[in-house]
C-alpha cells in the first residue's frame, strides 16, 4: 500500500469499528490571502446517500487515493488518483461512491478574484467548462510534489503550489474537449474496479488482457471503455501511477534508485530511468537532488 493511501485506510478501519456513516473530513494544511489547501479524507461508500453540495469557492482538487463519481452541471466523471476535480464557485455538485469506498484529495480553494488573476496571467479564462482533468503526463510532477508535501516527505511552498495547480488546471482544461457522451453506469463500475486494483498493486504485471479479464470485457472493448472513462489508456494509467509513486518514494525514503525501480514494477533500472525522464523531464537522481533530499546517506546507498 502506497504511503499516500495510509491515512485513508486508517479512516476506513475506524469507520468499520464504530459503524459510523461515511463522511468527508478536511484538515487545512496551508492557507493564504485568497487560497487554502485542505487534505480531505472521505469514508463514504456504496450504501451512503449522496446529496447536493455547492462550491463556496473555485476548487481544484488532486485525487491522491481512492475513486469516486463526480457530478456537476457540465457532466459526470470518474475521478481516479492523479486526476483533478474542477469546480466553479457557486456551482452545485455531487460526489458518489457507487463502485468503491473512500477517497483522499488535496483540495485547493480559491477566492474568485484570486483565481481569475491567476487564470488571466496563465493565458486562460477563469471558468471551467468540464468537471475533470484526467491524470495526464503534464500533471505528474505537480502531483508527486503535492503528495510529498502531504506525507511530510519534502519541504515546499504551499502558496507556490496553489498557484501552480490553478494555472495548470486552467491551461489543461481549456485544451480538452467537453464531454460529449456519458459512459454507461456499468462501464464506470468495471473501470473503477480495475483502477482500484492498480492502486492496490501498482507493481503487478498488469497487461491489457489481465485488466480486461478483471473488468469482464474483451481487450478491445476494455481499452475503449477505460480511455472513455479515465481519459487515458490502461498502459498510460499504470505507468503514470508507478512513476508518481516512485517519485514520492525518491524524496521521502532513503531507498536506492534500483530498488525503487524494481519494486515499482519496472523490469530494470534503465527502463525506469527512461520512463521517469520522459514523465518528469529529469533523471531520478536529479529529481531526488532537486528536493534537497540528496545526503551522504542517500549517496552511499545508491
């Protein structure tokens, strides 16, 4: 189990013991003038009633563990780790867990005028026309850094991160088409099942065939369905999950790079280095050093 999911699992165990209904609990990790960052752990499941809520501010939330259904006036999407939830101030929404229990998000809330300034400076518009940004390559560096901040693995500026998430969400969302067709509920359930399996065992030998069998679909239909629901292909999702968790380990653990590569599901360190450089733009060694986690101890065990 990845470190980032530990807090969620602890909350789910507590709920199982107490028998309490599912709920979302937030812990503010940082705030400033016009923005805040909250660690939100939700223990709701398929038997918990969904209800309409309203975004009190502009919202950009990174999903770090678990999955859930997010419904807004602009569409309904499955939110999986690595994706961004998008919300406009004053707009209503619902979050449901029809196909699995619990999730954890890092939620950034922005005052409308603050967000508008960032959006304009980033060359975009303040309003979102769709409810989600899929777990795209462009999000990986930010997502890994944010997860490191949540578990205390790195020192970072939450204010800078808040601005970066706002600007990135605006740029990526405006480059994506609006959802034209909502996947069937059965398709969402099948994909959700495989997404959670990947999250539980990112290092497993996942192939298109094995994932399709888990979903109960032919490889062809699974590939089309998975991409329609998540916004990326199964291979991209597995690879991105492994790399995001590897990046988190590199800056939060004194584990040598070869071990991180092999335990993340990569066959050898050269493949890991190539994939990591492609995703993050620098080598694993330089990535670790960029966070100030290079030390005599780290250098000795690599």
